[in-house]
């Protein structure tokens, strides 16, 4: 009997309405091993989180998740806008600066810029982007011209020979395989 009294001293009684007791017992059985563990956990929750059981927590997890998704989508659109209107033009300008160009030549002071159908908020960026695109196109054309000129010089100086004839004027002789000639002809037609 003595052992039973010492365990009984650790328990106390609180009176609740029967409906509340039933609700608590169902809740306790569902999540905890004992009613004491259930009550301790609930009290700890309110104390550690500094929440009053009488105040509402506001929106539930689903509405919080929806609000967070909206904010994330707004941030994504802001980042995309920054990329479109600030990062890409700056990157294009830097690429143009570091692109290999021949020795400096005098550039015309005025450059004709064709307007595109795209609405652009900042006219400076619009004209800058168009100028950059024109400069890139110009550099590409110069590079193609240099390559074509080099190919022409290679053919002219290495594959064409002067053949002296015993009758009449000297002639030019192209020392090139027929397949190479046809390939060069196609390449020139396609450009």
C-alpha cells in the first residue's frame, strides 16, 4: 500500500466538463502515450513559442504557402526584368569591348539606327543595343571579308600559274582539283 500512495502523491485532480474530458482523452490517445505527456507537450508548446492559447495564429499553413509563392513569383519577375533590361545590355557592351577588332579606324559620328517594333522603356538602352548589334554585324562582315580575301589570295598566288605558250600569249592555269573548285563555287553562291 505504501508504494501505491507514493505514486498517487505525484498525481492531482482537476475537474473538467465531461465533454471537454472526452475530447482531451480522444486527442491524447491519438497522439500520445499518456494524458500527462499530452498536457505537458501542449503547455510546453505555448510556453516555448510564447503564444497565448486565446489569440489566433492568423492564416493557416496553406494560405501562408500561397502568400510565399506569390512573393517568390514576384521576385522571379523582378530578377527577369533586371536580367532583360540591365544585365543583358551590359553583357553585350562588355562582349563588344573585348571582341577582337582590327586597328582603330575613324568611325562616323552619326550612325543610322533602325527602330524595331519592340517597345523599350529606356531609349538609351534601345539605341545602345541597336548600335551594339550593328557593330557586331559589322565585325562579323569584316571577319568574313578577311577570310574570303585570304582564300582568294591563296588561290590566286598558290594555285594559279602562268603557262607560256610557244604560240601566242601566256595563259593562266588553275592547278586545283575539280571537287575543290566545285566546293568553292558552291560556297560563294551560298554566301
